[in-house]
């Protein structure tokens, strides 16, 4: 068993969030444009679904000079065709076309309501009943419930059915890969999922929809029906550890894949971003499809910018 370079035990940032430590610590020698931009170093980007600060800006999808031409798309299509064990890594950018808001963009959830971050911070959540009550009420109206998978999610399913996907690791908590039909056996939701519910005191787990039905029926802060404990969604909150088995499985897959295909992620969230150098160092090719630059663009065999929903289907073999 390999050591995970940024396992949950040593990846806590100063403020204790999962996986936030030292976004560029493993590449101190790379003088990357924008590396001094406070936004790109902000540990606050490291949370489920929030790793793509510009994902909410439609203009960001079409930078003038970077939109891939047919030749570049064809080159990547060939790389995909020649691969047989692909690790697909996805982030918020693949879900923005499904209408899932990002967290830190101009219209982001946290930009509009700075207090919202507290709803996903375990310490506040466990100790503040009023916060939980507001949190459940917001959850009832979560835009995720009306969101449909888009052509990007469907392209990942098609790639999977071609037999080429070794593992799909997503940083998204919206559950849209599974909704689209990705095989649950091949999906790791590394930051958890909004679609599940769990008890913080016992082993009970269930569907969030059942808990939300209880909220709609008048229970402002529904408790575990087994033990009376506080319930929460199965997303990984700030202050909680990532699931060790999921991390290990992702890291192992990075070491075994022949292509890492990073889609809609700024690759600034650790420990997930550590999968990229691990895969590249063990001989895998790297293709990045993202609206903005990432710290790994220089190491990539190809970088594509543009609409994920438009480009990803064109990469299918
Ligand atoms: Zn319980």
C-alpha cells in the first residue's frame, strides 16, 4: 500500500479544513503566472464543489485565444482512444452547465451570503441549533434537487461504457455523475454527497430526501429516529476528515492509470490535486479541460479551454 502524500491526517490547513494545506507546496520551483494572485492561494477555495472560482462567469468559458480548434480536439481524442485505463477527475466546472451554483464566483453562494459557509462547518453545525434549523430550511430549496446531468456528465458515462474508465473521482457533492448513470462501483465522491443523510452519533444512514420530507412536515431540526442524534448531509463538512478508503482508492488508481483526464477542476484542492503528479510521475498522460488555467497546465500533454458540455462529447473515441 502506498503512502498518500497528503492524507487527511497531515493535510489539514491552518483553519482545519479538509485537504487545504499548501496548494502548490509540491512545485515550489514553478514560476506560474498568477501564482501571487491572492485568489489562487486562498485556502478558502478548498471545499466541496468550490474549486473553480470563476466557474460562474460565462465569459470565462471563451477566452479569446484559447478556444480549442478542431486539430487540438482531434489530438486529444486520439490520446483518449489510445488509453485503456483512464482516471477521470471532475470538479465544479462540469456541473455549472447543469445550473449548480459555485460557491465563490460573482454569483456564488458564499459571495452573496458570507454566513453560508458556516452551514458546512462541523463545529458551528453541531453547536448551534438555530444554524441547523436555517441550514435544513435552505437545504429544502437547494438548486441541486432540480438539476439534471448535462452532456458533460453523459460523455463521462459514454466513456465508461467504452470500457476505458478505470475510476471516476469527483470533487462535486451534487450526485450528478450517478444521476447520469455512471457506475457507482467506479465513482468516488471524494467530498461526499448532498443526496445522503447520516447521524452524527450512531451508524444510521439514509436518503436526504426522507429527512427533507420531515423538515417540510414541520420538524425544524429533525433528529435520528434510532438514537436522537443530530443529523447532517453526507457531504464532508469543514473540520471533517475525508474518507481514508476513498483517498487510498483514488491514489492507487492514479498510480495505475495511463491517462488522467481532469475536467472542470482548477486542481488547487489538496489532497485531490496530488493525484495528478502521482499519475504523471508513474507514466500517465495528462489532459486538462477547464475554463481557467491550473497549476499543472505546463505538465499536461494537452490543455483544452471552453464549454465542457460541448467539448467532452467530442473527445469520445
Ligand atoms: Zn443515530
